[in-house]
C-alpha cells in the first residue's frame, strides 16, 4: 500500500474516533452542561495534569521496552507505537478484551513471540495491581487509623505487601528455573535489577497519573485531596477488573463515587465529577492512541 494512502487511512480512522467521542458525550450528557464544571479549574492545573498523564503513558512505553529488551533487541519507536495503541485499545474495549492487542501487535510489529509478550503483560498487570493495592492501603489505612489517633502507623499496612514482593518473585524464579516450559520467563526476573526496574517504572507511572487525576478531581468537585486520591485509585484501578464496559463507562463512575459516599459527599455531585474526570482520561487515551497508531508499520517486520 502506498505510504500516502496509508497515512490518509490512518488520518480518516483518527477523525472517526474523534467524531465518535463527540457524539457519545453529547448523546449521553450534553457538552455545555457537563463541561461547565471545568470553568472553575485553573488552566495551569489542567495543563499540568495532562502532561503528567501523558508522561505516565510514556513510562508505560519504557516499561514494555525494557521488558522486551531483556529478551531481544527491539526498536524503541515501534515499541512505543505498540504500547500506546495497546493502552488505548485495552482502555476502550470491554471485559479486558483489548489486552490481546499487546501480544498481537508485538508479534506483528516487533517479532516478539506470543508467549513472552503474554507473560510480560501478565507480570506488568500483577505489578499494577500490587502498586494500586499499596496506595489504597496507605490512604485508606491512614484515614481509618486517624479516627483512632493512630494515623502515624498507616505505613505499616502497605509495608507487609512490599516485603512480600521479593519473596513472591523468588518463588516464581525458582519455579521457572526448574520447569522447561516456564524457562522463557526468566529474562523478566533473572536478576533483582531486571524486575526492580520494571516495578520502579510501575510505581512512577501510577504515582504521577494518580496525582494528576487527584488534583483534577479535587479542583472539579472541591474534594479533599486525600479523599480524591482514594476515589481515583479505586476508579482507575477498576479498569483492571474483567467486568468493565466500553471505555470503562459506568464502572469508573461507580468506583469513584462508592468510597466517598460514606464520607458525606452527594451522589449526583460525585457522578458529575467522575464523568468529567473520565472524559479527561478518555481524550488523552484517544490522543496517545492516535499518535501510536500513526507510528505502526503497515507490514510485518522481518
């Protein structure tokens, strides 16, 4: 296919995605009423939050690139496109169906065997779940223990998860080294430096993304920043659940509102904040997905 035609097709696809976004918001909520809430958010806060969320996407790129480089030499540009498209597709499709995009695109674009890319995905998702659990335990533990005057001991709760991680990795490494069928996993966990690098990138991407979302949620809904952290951790973490709708619609809003209702916030107010925050994430995901899609090669790499 001629390069110019390929570019036109990609641009057409990108415009269709944008049109679908505009129609979906208007038919479900109405743009004017919903977006009026953004008038009270400083532009500096919006800009900083957008940069942080985009930065988290590129930390995901670096994480996949590092994991693949343990196995073979890969092209950073193509790996970036594969990772960005996977992030967007996995966000858009329900029931985690979009996760298949990473092994499929990695095979097509980078020549990575399916079992290694699938194992990489599983390990990274486990690291994601571990990091979210740490953050949730820290914030909820602090909130709960503070009611008894023991807030300074909140760090003890997530420390148990931190100390368990190296032990679990060691067990996994031991099992892989003794099983011929699992030996292909060893590059991911062979040395402490290899898996700690992946985990450090996981920690960084979630901290900057959730900080951005918490800042936006706090500004949109006049929510206490520690409460905003709890809501955004659960809401964004709900995307890891197999029970999600298109673009996590509905489940995100429910997960955002549920933990804040017992703290005295009004349901309708929380839902509006959650929808606006969800749209913020949606737009950025579409933008980075388009960027990644344009960078994909039209043919399988040799």
